[in-house]
C-alpha cells in the first residue's frame, strides 16, 4: 500500500505506485459501498456484544444471591432461586423471540444456507446455555461457572459471525431482529448492578423492598433503538455508571509509574543519561555510548524506511555498515531486524544503575498491572539523540511499547514555560485532508471515517464539534484559526522532511547538496518539515514548520495529530526544524506525528485506536499506546511518536 511521502523514487517504484493509484478509485468505491451495507451489521454486533456483557453481569448477580443465601440461612434460599430462574427464563423467552428472524432468511437459503444454519445452530446453543445457567448456576462450583460463561460467550459470538455473513447480502433483514435484541438487552440492563451494596444489604437483612417509582419517573420516555442504531449511541450510556464522568474516573484509576530520563551532552558518541524521577528509586546517572555513528544511523533509518528489496538504493558504505551490524544478511533485511535494533537502543539508554532502576520500576508496574510512563527529555540542540527510533526499545524479552506496558513520550527542555493541555467541552476538532493533484493519490475518507466513528460516544449537542477544512488550503486554515477556536487539528495527507531549493522550490532529501532540477547549491539550506496543502491551482503547496508555528502560536490548539510521513523527523542544527517539535515550540502541548513514511492502512488503524481511547477519557500517552495495538501485524507500531510538553504531565486532554 502507498505511503504518504511525496519525494522522488526510482522509475520502477513510481510505476508500481502509479498502478496502485489507478486502482484506488475503484477500491474506494468498494469501501464506501461496504461501509454503507455493513453499517447495520456493525450496530447489531455491538448489541450482541452487550448481550454477552449483560449475561456475564447477571451471572455475577447469581453469585451475589448465593452469598446472600449463605448469610441469612435457608429462609431466603428457595425464593431467591425462583427469582433467578424467573429472570433467566425471561431472557430465554426473548432469545426464542429472536428465533423469528430465521424465517426471513428463507428466500436466501441457497445463497446463504451455511450462514443461516450457523446462525440458527448458534442461537439454539446460546439458548441452551442460558437455560443451563438458569437451572444449574447457583449450585455450580467455580470451574463450572466459568465454563458456562465461556460456552455462552462462544456460542453468541458464533451467532454474531453468522449474522455478519447474512448482513452482507441482506442488511435490511437485520432490522427484523434488532428490536428483539434491544428488548433482551434492556431487560438485562434494568437489573441492579452486582456492586449495588444497598440492594444487597436490604436483601440480606430481609428489610423493606424498593419503593415504587415516582409518577415523573414512570413517565420517562422509553428507549428508542432506531435512534441509537443510526447515531451509533451506546445504550450502556443510559446507566449512570457509564457516564462520561464515570468513564473519566475509571481512566484516572488506571495509574502509571513515572520514569523520567534526561539524555544529553553528546560528544563523539558518548552521552549522559540521568534519571530525574523513578518512583522512589533516586536519581542515578551514567554515561553511555550510542549504538551507531552518524553514518550508521543514516543507514539504519534508511533501512527502516525503504526495506532492503533494492540494495542499489544504499551506498556501498551503507551496505557495509548494515552488514557489519548484522541487520542485513544474505542480501535481505534480517528477520529479527526490529528486535536487534531495539536491544541496541535499550543497552544504550539504560546502562548500569539507570538500567537497574528502570527494571525495578518496570517490575513494580507489572505486579500492579500498571504502565511505566517513560519520558525521554531532550535538550533543544540534541538533534542527533532525538533522531534515534527509541520507540523500538527491546529489553531482551519484548519490545517495551508493543504491549502497552510502557507509554513513551518525548519532552523537549528549553527556556519557555509549559502550556496547559486540559480542555472542557465543547471540544472542537478540525480535520484537514489535502489531496494535491500532482502527488500520489490518497483515499479521500478512510481516515476521516475512522476518526468520526471513534469519537461517536462524545458526539452530543454542545459537547463535540467535528469540522472539515474546505478547501484544504493554507489560507483557509489561517482564516479558520483566526475566526474560531479549535482544540484538535488532524492532518491527513502528505508530509516530508526536506531541503527546499531557494530558486526553483524543488524538494530534496535533507542530505542533498545540490538541486537536481536547477543545480543550485543546497548546503546552506536548513532542512525542515513540510505538509502538502492544496494550492489555488490544486497542486501541492508545501507549508513549512516555521509557517505552521506562526499560524498556531496564538491559537487554542491543544493537540496536533499529523498523519503524514516524516512529520516527526528531525535533523540539522535545531530539533525544532521538524514538524512535531516545531509545533511544540509554538505552544501546542501535544503532538502525535510519524517518524518515517506510513502506509494509509496503518495510519487509519492507528487513528481509530487513538481516538477511541481518547473518547474514553484516556490520557494521550495511553491513547497512543492503544493506537499502536492496531499496527502489530503491519510492524509499523514504532512509527508514531508523541511529543508532550504540558503543565499536566499525565497528558489528559478531555475533562468535564
């Protein structure tokens, strides 16, 4: 799949990408059709998942009732069993009602016979498991209880999978089962929660029953499943425990252990690592040696960016360096390339006492099921240190960032004061998706759909505004920033870190010495990060780091999400030449950017996971960690980098 880098490539590569670009409109059309036809399916699956959650919730209630019976003796035993059976039986009856969906499949038996049969079989097994739970659960031991729950979950998931196949051909028929599922779920959600101590104590003591509802309460409007399905509303939000305030409180409970490292004073590959904060481990410091010299680092970054399918793209010196490091073997990139790089980086970053302190904090976090908040602090002149892909850190057992055990942020230390991050509703997001006609074609809406969908739980009147910059030009962005306040800017498009010829404005790699187009010297030209907006003629209008800094320096932007190649790249004399660090210097407290070229598919998956976590009131570091989860198979999880410099070092953006 194509990446978001516009720099020139070899003719063969350009031809391959041109062929892919020609396929994109057809692929996009297929994608949009699937998006529309499977919308009902996605909502149905969401409700079925809630059905399973409701089942497990009710299972916990049975355990509670068993405990109550033990407390008060046999006087409550039989009535409680009967009440539990009545409840489970009502759910079983509802599942029987869902069975009425099957006749609607009669006309599709030939086309969808296997799927329809799988649906019916899974439904019957799910009913049987629910019935089994009603009659046996209270008398079961722990192992049996777990087995019942696992069985029900498995069968209902099988039913969901079968519905997926059915919905591909008959999305309209899904509506026939929707209301039945909704009713079933509503019955479960109406049950008191297991931790309702007031109800438990009243039952245990045999005291007054719950008072009747007030007249005003009895006149509350009933649920509107159709509205929920259309808007993507989660019915669990009708419960107080699932309110945004409660979600925020739960997110607060997910604590992390801080580990702050200042790295600097680089001389001939030797640098200092100093612990500033380490969960009570003191402030050890050590000197260390970088794993690669400048030539080796360039070769490593190039290998990560291009792979090694075409060795001719590397100079002879670079090929020799990669071979001597064991990163290229037998003419191919080493199978353990990422792990090998990560181990070298770990050894350099955590020497001696610093490493001992980090391992102690890491083990504490593992025992508490918490994360380590690893903050790497760079001086503004420490460009060469910031260039390393520290996100690849590997301690010999695993990549630290791959499973969310470590949440890494990059912090730039310089003289200006930190800025605030937290923002209260209404929250405003501006989505920018330029598509210049002279650059490789990108899908128009894939990433926007992912962002919009992931933020639906916040999309309520007066709380969240999602806007698209139209036209996606630098001038229009300037006007919007002047007229309105935006808290998040999301850029979906092409980016590059390059030297721009001062005469013909052609873009070149940051190490280029002369312009390939006009022959002008480039050695004195500062390499900068650029984003490709649309110009008045529809062609690429490259906006530099410095231009973006001037644009947002007085704005209310708290988070910049740059889904563009090389938007986190740094090189040259100042770290602030890169897009990510440059926006930090302009006062934007949080910037998510890409260190290397990123494919469209990886960018979409990362954005989906990131914004979904953000909507659940998670911190920005945790949201980045969640976004990485979707990139494991593409092996691009280390590409996103988070620059964070705010008064709230936890990185919480949305607050009530």
